[in-house]
C-alpha cells in the first residue's frame, strides 16, 4: 500500500519523518495516545509489534523545487496504513498545517484483476442473437 504526496515545501519530508518517529515514543509512553489509537479501531499492541520500520518514507524527484518533489509513503501492513490515515496524518495536519501534504495519487491497495471476457466470445454471442 502506497500513497504519494506533494510536500508543502522542502522541509516537509524531514518534518514528517521527525513526527512519525516521535509518534512511536509517544505511543509507548502516553496512555492518551494509546487511547486515541484504540478509539480509531486500531490495536496499539499490533501497531507497536509492526513498529516504525513498517512505514517507509521516500523522497522522489528534485529536492530543489517542491512542486517537482514527492514523498512516497509505503506501508508494510494494513494496521500501519490505518494508523497513518486515522491517527498520524490528522496529527500532522493539526500540528504542521492542513496543507502540509497534498495527495498526488489516490490511496491505493493492491487489487486482483477481474477476469475479462474475450472479445471474440462477445462478438459471436451478438451474431447468434
């Protein structure tokens, strides 16, 4: 599961990484944070078991020009993906501003390809009917 964002400015990627790292310490130490995660429908122990290494933050494009730069977030599990969407991203927006990260691509999950009918079978069906 990956999401690509356009950062507000050049400092955004380091600020996002710093906040993600700080969140894991807060989750371990702060009962209020654990409660917030639990209220979001996520088991705090499951999130801690996967840990911060399950969220990969990668810079794409030119770091000189924010409009040509992207921050790619990849999640190793649905627990972390849900944690990001329901807890971490809202916390980031509250702390650093609503426009800190602008989604470039929709939130994507791997999906199975549906079986397609072949064109020849649909043509022959039309001819019969």
